């Protein structure tokens, strides 16, 4: 099994810390679909095909979004260690599993904003529980929009009643398609409850409350098969902030950029005391995604939908140890 070595001029201890930060990124069903190859002059970020979810994520779009989130964490961690990361996305046509290569781009002094985002990496988590009714202030919304722009992506803020109603309908439609698809349900069951692995999947403690048909938004059920009733007073907030992370192009590199934007939005939200969860069903069902894209005007490519608000603390989900994420460096150089 490969071990952590020096890379980019950093000692193994710092390389390990940077990879650990990368591994704390969110990923669809907590699949952690990333692997790393370490070479003295670069860190390569690979897709882990064994972690793909062919029914839920047939185009591996969410695999790339998740890996893009890990890439942003890696960039921020390197920045805090004084290194300016020089990143190439999808560097080789012949090797589509190599999603990014990070090289030494010079030395840099970490600023306060970077340090705050790095601190948010371990504090951030997906919060599926109901939020309190306090609305998200406009200045927080602006900060989230700027966070997506900083990663060359777009944050669409759902703001009218009509648009909210339309999106609720699309989420419900896609949710229904997925409930009727045994392969999608099998992937969910394999990632939840006692069938999830010790180091991956969504444990029951992170599932939030059990979604119910009366809920306005159709949330994915991470407690399938558990027959408990929701307690009184545990309903979802009436008016969460709903945003859609969008890219300007529709190709694998755009998915990686959108993943970095998604993560910068989530980390920025964490620094502002906001909680977030996902409503991914419309992205995962291609005809519904096409309709969502038309709803947005046809130019933007919707990549992920987030629900934001003020929530109570929730526990972290497990991660694979850094050593399990390393791939042997083959002789062929990228
Ligand atoms: C691209 C993507 C899509 C996701 N979709 C959903 C979703 O539809 N519903 C949900 O509850 N969580 C969703 N998640 C959240 C993951 O389940 C979560 O990131 C993972 O379990 C790790 O937990 P953490 O975010 O608390 O670290 C998604 C995450 C990513 C990156």
C-alpha cells in the first residue's frame, strides 16, 4: 500500500494534513469517490470508479462535483500551508479518471479569509434536520453569490413564489421517478443505516428527521424502512433559502469547477453560521434536469440545489483514512 510522501516541497506530515482536509468534502451518499497519487512535484486527484453510483448518478456528474469539492479543500489547505496551488483540470483526454493535477505555483501568505474557510472545512456538515424560521439576511445571500463567482460559476437564488412552486414540483417529480427505480433505491439502501460501511455512507444519526408526504420539499429519505412517526413541532422551516449552483458549460471540467463553487458556497455559509442540505433529485433525472435548465433560461447548467438556513448542530459523518485514498504512482507521467 502506498504511503504519504513529500510533495510540492511539503513534508509528509503537511501533505497528509492537506489530503485529510480534501477528504472532509461532501460527496453524494458519502461515497468519497476520490483517490490521490502523490509525486514529488504534484498531487493528482483521481476518480474512484469503485465508488460510482451508476443508477443515481449515471453520468458521474455528482462524482465530479464531489471531487471538485475535495479539490477546493485541497487548494485551501495548501494555501494555508503557504503554497499557491497551480491546478489543471482534466489534464489528459486518454486518462479521464485523472480529474485534476495540482502543482507548486509559488509561495503565498495565507490571508484571514482563507484561514476562515480552512477552519470551516471541518466544521461544515450536511444538516438534514429542520432549520429555525429566521430568514437568511440579504448580506449573507450576497456573500454566497460572490463565493460561487470566485470559482467561475453562478449561484442562482430562487426568489419568487412562482419559481419556488415550479422547483418544488420538479423536485417532487424527480423524487417520484427515483422512488420507482429499484436500482436507485438499492444504491440508497446500500449507503444508509446498518448497510452503510463503517467509513462511508450516511449513518442514521446524520439522517435528520424522516421526510413525510406533507413536507413542502421532497427530501431524500436516509432512514428507509424505519417506521417511526415524526414528533410534533419537528416540521421543516416554512421558507428556506434555496439556491442552485450553475456552470456556464456542460462538460466534465465544468462539473469540477461547479464542485469547487459548491464547496466555496458551503464553506462560506459555514463561516456565516448557516447550515445547508441538498435537493439533488432534479439534477439526477436527466429529463427533469433539462426542464430545470429551460426554467433557468437555457444558458446556465444547473449542477446542484442547496437549502440553506439556521440550524442546530449535527454530528459529523465518517471518512476513509488518508492511507486508503492513495493510489500507487505508475511510471507514466501526466
Ligand atoms: C453532489 C452531491 C449531492 C448530494 N445530494 C444529496 C441529496 O440529494 N440529499 C441529501 O440529503 N444529501 C445529499 N448530499 C450530501 C451527502 O450525503 C453528504 O455530503 C455526505 O453524506 C457527507 O456528509 P457531510 O456533508 O455531513 O460531510 C449530496 C452531496 C453532494 C456532494
